[in-house]
């Protein structure tokens, strides 16, 4: 599985190139999950959301380690955003467990409202700002 390989290797990357690939893969998984939610296929949406979440955790860990190498002044704010997004993800998993009729709508709201905007704007801007290569 390319997803697992990209996301698992992300934690051992010494520079931003693998981080860049991981963020692209994370965005792609998020978009695949959104497409699954629009079909109403709760099982597919949950499966993709689980893959997305696993990659998200790994990507966030890599980003935070990478930010440490840059001594980034916005590191703390970025880590707080990660913490919030992880809490949001856990909250959505709990809602899926209690009422699967809301699964697709719940996952879609989380992705569109908070998670994908963070990945597409904040994470990409972070890479552009630091030129994707560690010092």
C-alpha cells in the first residue's frame, strides 16, 4: 500500500520532501473520503476516513518534528491546531459509533470545515515558507 508506505516513512524523513509527499497523500485521501460521503456509502466513507486519520496522525507528527528543526515561531500555534483537529476527529468517530445514519454527513463536515482547510492552506503554506528542505 503506497499510502501506508508514504505515511509510515514520513516519520523517518530528515527533510521536507517526504513531508510534502505525505501532505499531498493526506489531501488526496481526504478528497477520496469526501467523494465517498457524497455517495452515501457509509462503509466506504468510514474505511477511507480511518486511512485518512492514520495518515493524518503520522503527518502531524512529522510536521511537528520538522517545525522543531526550523525553530518556527508559529510552531506552538500550529501544534494547537493539530491538537484541535485530532480532538475533532475523535469526536466524529464517537458520533459514528452512536448513529451511523449521520456518518457521511459528520465526516464530510469535519473534512470540509476544519481538517482539509488546514492541510490545503496552513500545511502547504508552511512548506512554501520553508522551501521544503531542512537546514
